[in-house]
C-alpha cells in the first residue's frame, strides 16, 4: 500500500504556532513518516536535544519519525536558494569535491577523510541514542553533476590514492581522456560512496541513499554494489523535473519513467524504493503538477512516496491538493500489481 513521507525541520513542531494545523494537513494528505532535518554539510540543522523533543511530539501525533542528513552532493545552495541566510560552510576538516578542471565546488563534500568519517559516525550514534532507527542521506549521494561526462572528485588527495591503487601516474586530463582509465576511475569513485555508506550503517540503523536523476556509476553510484554490501538499504530513485518548465517538456514524462525504472530494476526490490516527489525551488512545481508526477511514480510501481521541498515547508495549497487526490492515488496504487521495470534508454538532452 502507498506510504507517504515528508521531511522538515524540528523547529516546525517545536516552535511553529501553525504546527497543529500543519499536523492536520499531514494527516489529511496521508503522511505517515516524517524525516527530521539532521546533519547538513557538517553542521546540525537542529540540536540533538531539539530533535529528540520534536520526535516525541510527532510520535504522540501518530507519525513515524526518522532523520535525513546531507553529507555531500551537488553544488551551491541545494537547501533553499531563496534563503540567503543558509550557511554554505562545511565541517571543519571536510573537503569539497574538485572537478576535472581543478575547481573546488561549493557544498559538494565528498572526500571521505578521517575527520569526515569520524564526524559522520558520531552523528549516527547521537541520532541512535534518541531512538532514530532510519537515516536517509541526500543531496544526492553522488560525486558528480548531472550529465554523461566522466566525473568524480579530482582533488590531489583522490588523485594520489587512485594512482597508488592502480600503479599509474595520471593527472586529471589523462583520467578523462584515456579510455583505459575510465573503468578504474568509476570503480574508485563508487568505492568512495560505498565506504561511506558502510561506515555509517551501524547496527540497528537502516540507511537510505538518494540517487540523482539518471544517477549511475559515472557519478560514483553503483546501486547493485551498494545493495550487495547492505541488502536492507533504502533508495530514493532519481527523477528530476522539479519545476513547471521542465515538467512541461514533451520528453519529461518519458525521462522520469526511464530513470525510475532503471533504478528500480537495479534495486530489485520495490519495497526499498522511494520516489523523488520534489518541488524545487520554492513553489516551482504547481500543486497540480505535483499530483501528476506522483501519479506517474505510482504507475511505475513506487509504493513509498517521498515529498520534498528543500528547507521551506509546503504551503496549504499543496496539502489541499494532496488531500483531495488521496482517494484517487490510493485507487491507482491498488491497481498496480507486480510492476515490471524494463531496461530503458536514459534521456540526457532535456
């Protein structure tokens, strides 16, 4: 049966005077699980004490409560570009991703050095102590931007480790132009993400990773490898098209479906897959188009619908649309039996 998820700050139940009404919105829309903002780029969005208090309030109101952390992903302010007060700083001792041209990219932390891994494990331990048992990692769990180019982190540290591992002496340009280095480089980047995921997947913690639209091994994402090492891991399958303009493109529906089916086929377990029902930036995707997108996701066989809107909270018109569509969405969900996930040609040019 369809299950709806949403994520937001602990400050909503703790200090928002409109929380009682928002809780009603969540219930009317069918939201069962709330993923509270946790640790973003090396900083707590809310203190552990606040997270604990918010968790208790939400649980008393009947919600399952989990956490969402952001260790690394794409560049810039991925939380809310309309809010200039959001910090783009990263953790002390952490390192941004370096692209193939040697540029350091903001908010693309990726080098899993000792400090990064140490801090990340401490965060999981702290969340575990307050009763959190599921943690999703966003934004997304990848080491590259959208596209077909060979990507990854090309910092001096990564280059040194890659060259040592493979007994070569390649620079950035050689890695992206020498065909014989392409597969070793992909494997090296995928191993970096796998190492992080394994490190933070402590006992009694269910880990989830959010895969970018068309995300693949060229971005450091090897779904079968991750699943082989952590069979119970959750995946949010990448979809893109979070605004009205891109969603209206003639190939948008086909592009969304191809990415969903590609990732679900690799996961091989629909129960572990979550949608990317994202509105981003603020109000960029209309409530009507959000419902259309969710219908598309359900038709592909997704049972876990994950609403997301950066750090701003979906406004009442979205909740009204979700509540009004709930019966139709449930009927559609009930009509989808044993969905197949064919091999698809991924669409990159829109």
